């Protein structure tokens, strides 16, 4: 897995989690959903990269 893609996945996960929690605390449901989507996209990117690493071996 390239370090750049791995870092991008972690940043998306962390950013999504922070956005989701802050928006949920302030009662903004749409922004909370966007944060959850960003977090899920980061997890999907990480899974994709792990799969690529698995098949390279």
C-alpha cells in the first residue's frame, strides 16, 4: 500500500469522525451524515489498499 494512499485513508476517517461528532453534538443531522459518509469512504479506501497488498504477496 502506498504511504500516500494509506495516509489519505486515515485522514478521511479521522476527519469524518470529528465532523460527525461535532455536528451531532450541535444538532446538525445533515452535516453529521456527511461526516459519517466521509468516515466510511476512508474505511473503504483502507480496505481497498489492504486488498491490493494481500494479492501482491
